[in-house]
């Protein structure tokens, strides 16, 4: 029996161990944020961060914050669809 693992598996393990997968997901979401939520929301977004399974969205408009709070599930679904996985479990708007 061989201890060899397929290269793909090794890369996945390394990415998980060094939390590179989370950083890569965050970068992807940051770069495509206008496409995910639309230009208007993106224009008023100060930052987007992912920590484990939580998406943190900071906006610079109180009315938008209130509106987005009602649409957290929709945002979560759109981000997960973009990522192609059920990665985000919670969305926090501030």
C-alpha cells in the first residue's frame, strides 16, 4: 500500500490547514460583490469579510443597513450560489 495521495487532495488539505480556502473565498466575494448584490448596494458597502461560515457586511448608510437586515437570507443564498457551495451560514450587517 502506498502513502501517496493525489495532488488535488494534498492541495485541498494544505489550503484548509493554512486557511487559504477562506481567504480565497473572501477575495472572490470582494471582487465580485457588485455582481452578487448589485451596483447600488456595492456602492454603499464599506467592507465585506468572511470568518468561518459568517459573512460580515459593513455599509455606510443606515437606511440600507435596515433594508439589508431584512434580506440576509437572500444575500446568503446569492453568495453561496456564487461560491458554488453552502459555505455561508450567517450574514451580519453593520
